[in-house]
């Protein structure tokens, strides 16, 4: 009988390194991935530590030119070639941009036209870079380090400057990010700090070593308190939704601790608020050189944390949001307005002229999508987000829940705030961070995961050493 041939042991190296069976990457491809990663990190840091969006845009532009110089321009097309969800999102954005250019947009100016196209092209560029970088399984670690480190340092610096070191410092004032615009408004600050808090909490829940778990726990608590100190109801709603979503993919055992930490922070903030208000009152009295009893709540105004934050959150008016939404719906006066909207860069006078003040934007990306893109634009956006969230959920069930949690936070944040989902250069700026960053990377991670299960990966990415 013939001797049975020896069967070689199966090669399991792909389980240890997702790119280990891929063809050896050239020096240029490895360099291009690192340049794309640096561009994405700059994009993320722009929401925390860069004074304005033009520094952020300049950073992304310079690294994109460097990628093109080393022959990486073609690689940026990889996501649109292989990912149907990313291709559909790009088609939606381009369709609305072309509609806005070719069909009458009321009050459109030349400046609005070129800034609109610039914002659209930058958003698509960032989509491509996020998708490429997100394919690397370690992207959550080093992108998360940039976000959480940037957020925690700027939160600490803002507290020190705005509460103690600045010429007009006041302890107990609603927190703003001093490093953006010299004092980013409390809503934008709360949204971005809350986003980073979810990321830090996820790192804490995944960490194995005790010292690192303690570090991430401290960062998580710091960022949750920083979010609470902004008194932004939208950020608090988004935080609550994200921590509730923690319980869904893998059960309460995986998510009850972060949820408990959030609840403990909220209760601690609520019970310490009277002391914070008292210290603020004392400081105001000292500046005005009057007795503390003379200082009234009106003198403190809404810019200072109240003694009962929970009651203030519940009783505070909607800041005119529903009046804005009503004016937006009333501005849709023709069948064309309802079908394809008024255009992405139509003048705000189309809906704001009936208001007694100028709110700058529509304070909901969904209302904005309806006004700018009609039922067609809103329906396509809802389909895109639902499809992207479903992909993030599928990835979460497989064990990588970060992007689902961040996407839930983002959707909660832009529900009643935000400007446009179709531009990097929006007025609040945070839509790309809250919405597209988690959904694009989730789609990239799911695509890479399916390729690894079906055979050798076709990815162009090479792990960053």
C-alpha cells in the first residue's frame, strides 16, 4: 500500500495578523497608509485642539498632497470600488451637490457655491481616508488615543483657564473648549467631549491590565464630567443613548459598568451643583464688591451651572428649535421644494425671514436635509444612516461594538442639533465627527472582516509598525 501523503499543517497566521497573508507592501504603500493615518488623526484633533476649521482643512490638505506625491491617489478610490454603502453615501452627496448647482437655489451666492463644493469635496476625501485607515484592526487603538488624549488635555486646560487663570475666569461657568475659537460654544463642546467619553469608556471596558483600566476609567470620568459641565442637553441625551446601547450587542454584563459610571457621575454632578453655584456667587460678589446676598440668579444668568441642574434641563425652553422647524416647513411652498428641496447652498433667508432672530442654521441635520434636499434628500439620508447603523450593529455583534456605540451617540447628538450632513465645512463643524467617522470606519471594518473570512484579504492597507 502506498504511504499516505503528509498533509501540511494549516496556516493560521491570518488570525494573528489580518494583513500577514497579503502581498508584501511596498515602501510607498506603507508610507501612504501612514500619511493617510496622520491626515485622519489631524482631522480628529481639529475638533479638540485646533483653533479653527481652516487649520484642520490645511492639515488634511497637506497630507493628502503628500499621499498623491507618493502615488497614493489611486488607493483613495479603493473604498468606493469595493464598498457599496460608501459608494451610495458618495452618490447621495454628489447628487445633492449637482442638484444645488444645476437647479435654481434661492439666494445662492458665488461664495456659497465655491465653499459648498469645497465642503463636499473635503467630506468625500475624508470618507476615503477614513475607510482606508479604518481597515487596519488597530485603528480603534491609535485613533482612539488621539481623540481621548486630545479631549482630556483640552478639557483640563479649558477648566484651568476658564475657571481660574483667565482674566474673566469664573468658577462654575458652563464649560467651553478654550482651544477652539478661543471658547467654543457649550453645545459643540459637549458633543465633542461626550463623543470622546464614549471612546474612553469603551477602552476601559476592553482593557485587561489593572493599571491601564484605572487610567482609562479616570479619563472616562473626566470626560463625562466635562460633558456635564457644558450643561448641553443634546450631549447628555447622546451620552445616555450610547451608554444604553452598550447593553444591546453583548448583554448587560458587558455594558452595566459604563452605564453605572455615567449614572454615578450624573448624581455626583447633581448633588455638588449647589456648592458650585455658591462658589460662583461668591466670586461674582467679590468682583462687584457687594455682599453675596445681593447677587441674584439673574446676575449669574444661564451661563453658570444652576443649583438644580436636573430641574434646569427639564424646564429650560427648547431655545426656539420648534419655531425654527415650523419656519423651515413653511418655507417649502412648491412641489419642487418638497421633492428636491431648495439646494444645499440656498440662502437661509428662504426659511429664517419669518423669525425674530437669525439662528444661522436649522439645528437638526434631518430638518436641514428636508429643506435642502426635499423628501428625496431626507429619505436617502435616512436610508444611508439606517444601512450604515445596521452594518455597525453587525460588527458589534461580532465583538467590535465601538463604532456602533459612537454612531448611536452621533445620531442622538444630531437629532435636534447640527447643520448639514453633506459638508465638512458646516457651521457647528461636529457632524462629520459624530456621524460619518463611526459609520465609515464601521463599514470598512466589516468589509475587511468579511474578506478575512472568505479568503486572503484584498486590502491595500498594511499594519502600521
